[in-house]
């Protein structure tokens, strides 16, 4: 199936801008100079990732390609692109907004679900916003368990938040709809099964991505910006 | 399994997806307070109220500001 220009929604960006409350601005001024991509650390390690192309597609209204892509989920919000952009385009905001849109289309849930365990256990129950649970094998082997390092430094193994603080976090989370959202995404922890150790395998709760999250039917994403999409490139077969 | 995103979406065009996306964000950023939305907030406020004396007092201090919003949710009419 060939992609056709008439399939794009050329009004998309202009009509979306006022709805997006200022989060998505100035993209029409993009020069396609590629400075954002040139300095992007994510693009340096993942060749198909290209912020410039994502901006181009949003302005042209090629919404399907952006929202169903793996690449939309490769940015880690360092804002390097924003700092070098000659037109002051705040690309990380775009990523933030379009990840929400992608989730609404059923894409990206395999990534979001990884946060659920942390969100319910650490964030709502203990009020901790930075997890001390370390599962990166490199850190475990070379630095060791973070909580042990904290104890050696004379600190409690985990940060502690006051009960009042935890109550406030819970209320804010309930009022903003965050709690309902966390409950909706269910508990799945995805580890890279080919590299994990026996110790990690024991803790592993990997489950396949559910076919639905609430009313949203989930889909696997495609590499839409590197090699053309295909089964061999699709994630999590 | 579809082979690429064009197949995944089938007959749906970017225009359809864009309409859905815009509707999603208009609902998400909407300042209106329908009853359903209000009800979802209730458990959070109750939990906070039950937490202790100081949280209860805090919440009651905030009540006058919340009343118009609650009225709007119940009657469905905007004040002012
Ligand atoms: S650096 Fe800015 S102007 Fe240049 S391609 Fe990236 S977003 Fe567009
Ligand atoms: S914010 Fe995202 S797109 Fe921009 S430079 Fe950092 S990783 Fe790249």
C-alpha cells in the first residue's frame, strides 16, 4: 500500500494549535535545517530517529505516520534540540503532546506500562518520585544496589516522605485523573529477556501487551522513519 | 499482523486520526465540569479529608472556592 499525499490532513497543525493550549507552537517556522537532529543524543544512537522529520510530518498533517511510530518514543526530553533550534521550536513539548495522542490511538502502551509498578508502589504509596529500584545490569554489576550506597552514606535505604506529603500527592493524583489513569494501565513490567540475569528473571513479571486498555485497542508500533515498516522491524513480536 | 502503519490503519485517513486526536485534546483540556468528572474527584478529596485533622481543616478552607464548580457539576449550568 502506497502512502498518498491526499491522505494527509493539511489543516491539522493549524487547527490543533489553539486546542493544544500553547504546547505546540511555531512548528510552521521550521526551516528543516536539521540542527535538532544533528545534536540529538537519541538520534546519535538510534539512526531512524529524526526530530526534523517528525516536525515536517506534523506540519504536513501526516498524523498516522507520527502517531504509529516507534520513533516518537525515543526522545528522552533533554531539550538539546530546543536549545539549538534557530526558530526556537520547543520540540520536547511536541513529543509530550503526541505521545498522549498516540496512546489515545492505542500506540506506545508497552512503554507506558513499565511505569505502572513504580507509579503505584513508589509514587502513590511512598510518595517517592525517583525509584531506587535498580535493574540496569551495568549499574548493578559496576556500582551495586543504590540503597546499599545510601546506607553507607548514612542515609535511609529509600527516601522518606511525610504522611501529610503522601496524602497530598494522592489527592493531587486523584483530582487530576492520574490515579484512574495508572489503574487503567494495569501492571506489566517489561525486561529485556535476552540480557537479564537469573536474579532479575525471578523478579520479572513480563506479560504480553494487553489487546485493550480501557476502551482503547492497542497496537504494536512501526519503524516509520528508518527502514520502511515491515514485520522484521516491528517491535515485540 | 499488519506489515506497516498504512495497513494497520486500513481505510482510515490521517484526517480521521486528526479528528480523533483533536477531540481527545479538547476533552482533556476542557474546563467544563460535568458530573462524571466531579464524581471521579470525590474519592481523592474524601481520602484527604479522612487523613487527619489538619488536612480536614485545609479542605474546608478551600470549600467556598469549590462551591461554584460543584454547583455547575450538579445543575449542569455555568454561573455568572
Ligand atoms: S533545528 Fe529547529 S528549525 Fe531546524 S529542523 Fe530542527 S526544529 Fe526545524
Ligand atoms: S529533547 Fe528529545 S529530540 Fe530533543 S535533543 Fe533531546 S532526545 Fe533529541
